[in-house]
């Protein structure tokens, strides 16, 4: 089985660094900061969309032409100030590796994603990574996920994520999904969007128990 993980809100808690970077961007334009929780609610659809949402929420009628590259520079300087794996992630990945190869599918830019995984000592667990600035459209478009599936050549796949974007991606690709209730994106999932076929975990290590039933029963 190929296990494909989202990054932010699933493997790592990056809320504070994302919020700090967004507010640093607003400060560059002499705008008042937004509450951290409001910025976190805007995360999930890639850096460009986050910048658009933050600028709009701050009262700008249009996004400054240099806003996205400026935000990316600000975020690159803060990638690992506060970002850490959720408790139990390393142990979960060690257990999940017994079930099959693992990959990451994220809307975060590729270089930043690899830097976060490398800096948290998680990169070695994954055979592939698809970022939001690669050759495929960002999630919820399923083409990045389909590429990972085709490359792995695995007969079955599980997408593990925490947000409505991840759920939509799994639906579009026709693959099962496991949703991380502990992730900061879980609140974005309407209850009516979930079905009894969708798995939900309350802590990372719960995934190991789930995979044990699927892979070894």
C-alpha cells in the first residue's frame, strides 16, 4: 500500500510560523496584523491563495505585485522557528513504513516542504514529494496524487490529511482517505462531507493501528 501524507496540519504543526510570516508581510505594507487564528483558517490552498486571502482580510483591494515573492522570502526565514512534528509522528511513520512506501503531497512549495521535512528529520521516511509549485495543479486537483500512485506502482493507496482540501483530493482520485482530527485544518471539513467509509484519527499513532488492520489482517 502507498501511503500519501499531507504536510501542514498532518505531519507538522506550522501554524505559528505561517501566521508570523503573513503578519510580517502585512507589516511591510504598513497594515495592522491579523489574529493568528484567522490566518490559520486561510491555510491549505497554497501560498498564492494564502497571500490573496490575507491581503483581502487586511483591507487591500488588490494584491501588490510583489506580495507572493515577498511572503515566500519572509516564510523561508521562519520555516522552522516554531514548526515541529506533531507528537508521535516519528513513531507513526516508523510503524507505517511496514505497510508500504510513503510520499508527501502538499500545496506548500517544494523547496519549503523539503526544508521543513529535512529540518524536522522526517524527509528520509518518504520516497517522493509533490509540492504546490510543481508540474501538477495544486490539491484538490488529483493529478499530483495520481502521479505518485502511478510511480509507486502500488495496487492500493491511502491519502492521510487534515483538511477539506485533502478530502476533496481523495474523492477526486477515487482513493480512501484518513483524516487527522488533531490537525488545524480539520475544522474546515463540513460534517456532511464525510462518509462512514472515511477514517478519522485523533492522534498520529492511531494510524498505525488502522494500517495494521488493512495491511496485515
